[in-house]
DNA sequence: AATAATAGAGAACTTTAGGAGAACATTCAA
DNA sequence: TTGAATGTTCTCCTAAAGTTCTCTATTATT
C-alpha cells in the first residue's frame, strides 16, 4: 500500500518517462513536488522499489524504470492528448502511446512522394509522403496506386462499378477517370501519410 | 541502458551510415557533438560496443557497424519515386530512402491527436496525428501548440507582430485570433504530421 | 502520554557522466 | 616508404547525481 506522497512520486515518474523517454533525477522529482531534500526523495524511491512499483537498471543516473514496462522502441511516441484545431480546449494527458511500427513495419511497405494537387481534399498535399502497402487488390474507397495501360501511375480513390473502374481525385475541380477494369492494375494501397515540416 | 550522450553518439552513427554508407571517424563524431577529445569519443564507442549496440569489422578505420537488432529498426523505408496525383506520370525508381528517424528521434518529441477542422487548409484533418517538438520559441509561419492564458491549448500557425501575436487558423471560414504576446506561451512546434488509414 | 508512521531538511560522502589531452600504435594513401 | 590521419590507452579533472546518515516536526493510533 502506497502512502500519499509515494503515490505522487510514482505518478510523476510515470508521466516523466512517458514524456521524456527516460527517468527523472532525484532533484527533478523533488522540484516537481516542492521537496528540497535529495535524501527524502531517495527514501521514497527506495520505498517504491521495495514495494515493487519501480526497479533499477544498473546503477547509473536516471537508472530507475517502471516495473513491467515493455522496452520502449524508437517508433513509439507518447500520445499526450487531443488538441483542438477548431476552438481551444484543454489538452488531456493520458497514458496512450502511438506505435508507428504499425505504419512502418513489413517488407511490403514503400513510400511515394506525392506530386500534384488532385488528392488535396483528402488532406494529401503536394510534397507529402504516402506509405503504400504492396497489393494487387483493393476495396471500394481505398486510396490506391493505380497503373494505367501498363505505363502511367496515379494516386486516386478507387470505386469499382462491375467491369468498370472509377479513379476519383479528391479535388472538386477535377473529374473522375473511368476505365475498363482490364486497363487498370492496382499496385498498392495507401496505408499512411506523412508530412515533414 | 544508454546514457544521454551514448544515445546521441548512436543516433549520429546511425544517421551517418544511412547517409554515407560507411561509418564516421571518431573525429567526425566528435565534431558533430562538439567534443574535442578523441579519447572521450572512443570511450563512448567502446561503451556502445560493450552494450551491444555496435560491433567492429576487423580493425581498420571506420570499422564499426550497427548491430543486427539495431539496423532492423524499420524507421527507414525505400522512396520509390514520385507519383502524380494531378495527371499521371511514371513512377521513378531511384535509390533514395526516407528516414523517419528524423521525425521520430529525440526525447523532446510527442504526439497530439488533432480535433477539429481549423487547420484543414494546411492539410491537417480531424483525427490526424501531429508530431511536436517541445520548445518555447518558434518562428513566424511555424505551426505551433500555443497555451493561451495558461489554460487553453490550440494548434495554429504563428505570426508575430511586435508585442502582438496572431494565431492563424488554416481555414477560410475562421478568423485569426490576436493576443498580446504575454498571454500566449508556445508549447511546441509541429515537425511532422501522420495519418493512419 | 507514549508510540509509530509519515514527512522534510540537509550535511557528508561515494559514484557516475562527461570532457581534455598527452603519448603511443596502427592504417591508409600518395 | 613515409607521413598524415585515425585509433587506442592512459591520466587527470569537474560537475552532477545518488547514497547514507542524523536531526526535527507533525499526525494518527493505542
């Protein structure tokens, strides 16, 4: 059973690791809790270790870990909350994590740089990168990399109408392209989109 | 467990190898990290070898390699070419690679889920994830996470006008918000945007 | 009232991270 | 072959961090 302060120390350590990827120092913990003494903080940490909430890796600085925490991968970043782009709301702090491995892993993934504006209404801008999963089949509504007549490649939203295939740009000023199914070969499906600022 | 500097050395070596196809020299590593002593760098490299992050091929110059486990981190995907979203052009096949590590690396990065439509004209849609670099300073034109009056958080494009700060939504139907500089605190700058389909 | 648990301060000490650089050995390319 | 570039092995140093200890105060329980 944890005391009030032990609970707060543990919460702070948890949040710090989630945000910074490494443990805080004793002084950093103390600063957060308005405690000036390193010795006092040290006592709490030792107590939390004894109670099984924390453990130590080696004996260097910042050498404490949460118990049971799976090893952090570089592709996992903390999801700190939701931010309103509409009207201001407060950012929520929770424990979720975003695993980019889901987007990146797999030998069948590759990246294309998008050129042009035809998918702008789907939030895919000129210069964006799209992560594509290599496949020859796609569902209605997927954004696909389509090979037309074996020569040209384009990025469009797919709509199948029996023997005909509609490749729909996401841009109000452009019109859909309609082809017989045999002229269009799916090269892959967009599974993600990334933009670097 | 790696120390802060060990982590930086490893990141630099990883990036250097990805860019140049061969390992850096000790002096090159030192120059990147503003460390003058070869001996100090050598100590870090030895430590990373002992900790299994690097290994040596023979003993020539530039004779270090990334360990198998490390190079298996799939933050690098092949960039196969450009795809036209406007009118069809052919996909170019070249050797470039996209290094997502640049986006993901660093303990100062975190992710926010965007809620709302105010950045829609910048291609940031409701539900998108933005990768934020924690900082208190930003340049004109940056998309920033701004804390207003210490209470509310919002995502907007920054424009500074002397003592006044303009937070501009990227949505034609919304108007900019203008505040005295002291009411607005920058929490971070958007360095990337990711959408998972 | 006595006791135990909780809580904080801080002094004194040890250990670790990190940096500089000298001296020497090895490797590579002109 | 030879010298410059690179790698290796040292020692010395500092600041930051962790550890151990004592002293004190408060609060709840018996």
